[in-house]
C-alpha cells in the first residue's frame, strides 16, 4: 500500500472524467489541484437525511447524478449515517447498506462524478470498540476505490455543542483506523471554521470549512471577508488543499418562487431571494478563484418539500439551486457557467 507521503506527493490522477468514460473503479486522486473540486452537496429531493439510503430508488439517484453533471459538477458530497437501519447491533454495516453504497458510487461514476463520503456515526458507533467493524468493512469494500474522492471524517465536529471529549477521541482515532484497515484515499473534515480545535486532535489531508458567515458581514465586506477566513484556515493547515465544503442561502423570501405569504412572519434571517442567493454564489466563487483554493461544494442541489420533515421550515428547505419543480434558480445558472470556466482552464 502506498505510504502517506506517496499519497500526498504523487502525480495527480486528476478529477476530470471524460464524457462516456466506462463505469468501473477509478484511479485514486493523489493530488487536489486548485479549482479542481467542482461539486455540490446532495440529498434526494423527496427522501433527504435518513431516507437517502433507505427510501431512494436507484432511478432517482441516476437522474440526480445526470443533473449534477449537467451543472458542471465533477463530484458530490453526501452523508453516510452510521446507525439505525444501516448498522447491525455488532457495529457492522448491513448488506443492504453496502449494496446501496456500491450502487450510488456506480451511478455517480457513470455520470462523471466522484463522491465525498461524510461519515456520521452515532455516539455508540463512533467508539473504537464498536466502530472498528464498519471501518474495516468500508476499507475492505472501497479502500482502493477512486470513485470515493475523499473520506469526510465528520461534519462540523468542532461546533460548540458537538466538541465533546468523545468527539475529540473519535477524530483522533478514525483517520488512522481507516488507514490501518487499508483505506488509501485522502481525508477531510467539514469544519464550521474552528481549525484550531481540529489541529488539537490532528489535521486531515485536505482542509475544509463551511462558509456561513452572517450575510450582513458578507454584504459589508464582500470578497475580502471570505478571503480573510481562507487565510486563517491556511495558517493552520499550511500547504494542505482547502475546500469550501458548504455555503448557501435560502430563497424562502423570493417574491415569485419563495415560501409564500403564510410563512413570511415566521421566517428568521437570513432567508433571502433568488437574486440574493445568486449574489452570494458569485461572492463565494469569486473568492475561491482569487485564492485558488481546491474548490467548492455549495449547499445544496435540491430544495426540499417543507412538509416532508416536520422540523424543516422554508428557511431550511429552500437552499437548493433547483426549485421544487426542478427548474434552475439563477444561482444554478451562475454555478454552471463558473464551473465550465474552471474546467476549461484545466484541460
């Protein structure tokens, strides 16, 4: 198996997939180049969160992967919830879970997409005593599988409510456990922004943060505000590639396509309009270009039906670049055009 130094230093296998490239296992990506990650966060429109792996028909995944590719994406980021129906009492991934993961990877690859797989074990399955089972299974099944671009070890673990002793112990353990079990892909961790906390337990191969600065602050300072945040992450991460792994804005207040008048008095800031969402995308993508970071993954592809999940208000469910009817919001058109320009520079 390649050493960690070889993984980080070898020539790039590249992120771009050629149109019509046959399905199969991809070469591992050894180097993440500037603006090479042109992605998006993904849950299916009608079966988000826990329904991703238990309720989503293959044809929905296939259609969504084609839609992401049409927007110019070359990867998607999604979440593997390790608990509930997906894991046995012994801490092993179920046969059905492994089969669904293989199916998603295959459908994504057929569309020209790699997958960033964010691991979200529940409290019990994030301990070495139990978690070693699913770690070994993932490494055995996909440890040399380049269709997985990165292992995202945890989503926003350093947020105050989550930064507990068990969470820190998990982060100290899981990356090394994956490598020991044979996983060869690079790793990342989706941060809110506190890279100093992550440094205390060990940095991943690829830095990642989620740009959810208050919209008033972004409006006041513009691109320099985002560039300062990127600079702070780089001071901690050094020469590691850096991703903006999430950013976005709800369009619930849009006068034509928003949530409608019955919700307006109940919407907290920062839900906005489709024009404001496009403005935010332009700002983040411009900062990414100027700083030549590894790439971006906006939140998210779909807007979700508000009533599909009891806790989803329009401010949470209308952040997608697609409207409920599947049509493109202005932010999607901007993203498509900017991704095409980024891709053209690398060919």
